[in-house]
C-alpha cells in the first residue's frame, strides 16, 4: 500500500482514518461495512478530520490485537490483510478489506438482525431487514426482480401493454415473455416474475405501491415552494417518456445560430435527462418500501433520486469509468430489447459527455441514506479563478511529490508567512491538500487535490 497516496484522499466509501483503537467498536463497524459493501482501507494512527499522522506506538501489538478483535467479534469469519506502513519516525497500521462473498457480515454482540452495517459515503449505516435480504440475494447471485410470484398466473401480466411497448420494433409473441424472463416456471406452473409485474402487471401498484415517479418543479433552489407537480403511475416504459416531457415543459429552450445551421439548446439536455431516468428505473431497489422515484426541478439543477444504494461492490468513483453492475436483470433485459439501453455501462459516460457539450458541469452522483441521487446542473461551468501567484503555487505542485512551505515560498518569491496564507485559501477552495503530523509540523507538505485544475 502507498501510504502517501492514501493520505492524499479524503475519507469516503472505501477509506477511513482512525487515530487509535482505544474504542474499537467504530473500527469494527467500518470493517463489517467495508466487507458488506465495496471493500476498503482502514488506517490506524491518522486523525480522521485533519488527516494528521499520529502513528501507532506498538504496531506489532496493535496488529495482533486488531486481528483478534476481528476474529472474536465479527461473523461470518473475515480475514483482511494487515500491514504496518512506515511514516517518518513512527508507523501506521493499515487494514485492507475486500468485498466478501460471505455477505452479510455482522457484529456478534449485536446479532445478525441488528449488527449488519453497510458503507454510505464516509459513514457506516445499520442495515434494515430489506437491505440484509438484498445482501443475501447478492451473495447467492440472485436478483430481486427475477423472483417468481407463485400466487399469480401468467394472466396477471398485461400482454397488450407489453405488445404495444414492443410494437415499434417487432411483434411480441407470448413465448417471448419467457425469453425475456417476464414469466418463469415455478413448481410446474407458469407464473410472472417480480420484474414482469413491475413492468407490465395488471395490478402492479398493489404489489409494488412505490413503483411510480413523483415529479415536481420548485421555485428557487429548495423545496419550500412548489410550482407544478405530477404523479406518473404508467408502466415504466411509458413513465420515462412522460417524465422527460415534464422536464422539457419546465426547461428553457433556445437556439444557437451558426454559419451553416441552427442548433437547438435546452437548459436540461434531453439525452442526459433520459439516461438519468432510465438508470433510476432500471437500478431502483423495488424491495424497499416508503418512497417512489423522485424527480425535482429547481432553478439551478435537476435531481433524480431512486430507492437503493449502488449495487454492492460498486462505488461512485467507478461510474464515470463505465463500470456497471445491473441490479434488476429482467427490467434491464427488457429495456435493452426495447433499445432504451444501448450498451451496459455507457449511460453515465454518455450523460457526462452530453452535459460537457452543453457547457454544463458533469453530473454529480451521490448515495444518500438508502437512496441514490443524480444531480444535473443548469448553471454553465465557468473557469476556476486563480490569480497569478496562486497559479504559480499550483504549477509548483504538479510533479506530485509534495512541497514544504519554504520550498513553495522560494519558488513564488514570497515570505513563508505570506505563502502559508495563500496555501490556506487554496485548501479552503479544495484545490490543495496538506499532509503532516499536525498544523505546526515543520515537515508538512502540500499536494494538488484530486480533481483540481490541470
């Protein structure tokens, strides 16, 4: 492990810092959450807010103690990698946890119903019964929407609605329902699957009361005053079309006149909205109860939220790179057959490219509680404003090796005190990151923050 590289990164879904193991419960919850979600690294000997490196006094003893705590207090058994990393005159204890095939893990003292944790952003969240069941399905390689509805027959599906959805492409035959996994065999009887009922069920909302889209247009940048609202209870394929129409109704539409042709421009690019909505429908955790898919339009942005975290093993950082994992295989298969999904994993990249071409910042992806949110800004991106001195500081840090205050001061021709003031401003703006043992550490070094200006 590269300790310096880890210290440059903020805490998040796959990284956490702990000053020590004086109270091990928090560390054990993190280890369980890492194993249940997407894996991660725990550093012992680093303060969690300041990232000051305090080190571990007796690293071999702490390593053995942590290994025993994991063995005695976590079930099923976990065997993470433990490593002692040198840092100046001290050491840091690093623990690497991989996504576990034995999910769900739990704290023995709290039991299998209350002691299961998952990672949401930089926090550990206790999993409820629905999330625990999803962890079990994931470990078995099963999807919720592939499960049969044994109490219903195939007539519970609206074949006419399914045929109308496929009509622009081809004639749908009844035997195609089985190929698409809309129906399946259960104890010798043909029954609908969960995915079939969500997509084309006659009485779909009785079984899945939250399988609809709630859309609203709000004044300003919060939800204090609503201007327009709509509830979309259509079958999911039609619901996506209706939701896009609602967004376009409340989007600004203009045109750019070029030398040869006129090009239309929307404040919310329809292609990006379409991708975000399709992703929400396809990746919603329909086993959750309590809230539908929500679409919220503000003066400065669009937010689309769906129930369910990212599929286990996936992080927000994976999404822009085309890494994809399908939660609902039946719904995904049908959307792909209808041409609504072009290629697995390409939707996020396409959404980002469309926003960039429209002069907008890239979409923001977040896990919030047990929901996933996509935010598309309508405010054109502007350049990061830095003066000549700040630009010189940023340029001096491009090599990535890190520089001390006096080294930067010598490069830009300012006193150490004036340089520290400039560095503090850049840190506050998220352009520079500092690493050391304390705020007064004379060997403290500065690095370009990830995602900073080129």
